[in-house]
C-alpha cells in the first residue's frame, strides 16, 4: 500500500506538470500513456496503483491535479486558484 501511494504521488506530479506546462488545453484519455512518456514516466499501469482501468484512475484524482470530462473523455488542467 505504501509503495502504491508513492507511485500515485509521482504520477500526479507528472500529470499536473503536463497539464500546466506542456498540454495546457488538455488531451484525450487515450493519449495519457504517450503524454506521460513525454515527461519520462515509463511503464504506467493503473493496476500498479490499485485501479482497474485508466479511466477509474483519472476519475478518482483530485481537482487540484486534473479535471476529467466524461462525455468526451478529455483530461483537462486543474482550475486556476
């Protein structure tokens, strides 16, 4: 459990960086793994973090990390504070 938590924190940090610096308009859920590889996060699998699918992983992230629009499966940047 502890290791899963550390992995999830690292992925959250990478996703937040992607959405604030590289892909400020967001990107489709299907491109998540490719986008993570752009910032040197390799071997991402939601099962390693305790989720069954990538969509379940994304849907359970806090809004401070990302926003998810279910209708068109878009991952969007967090709201500005």
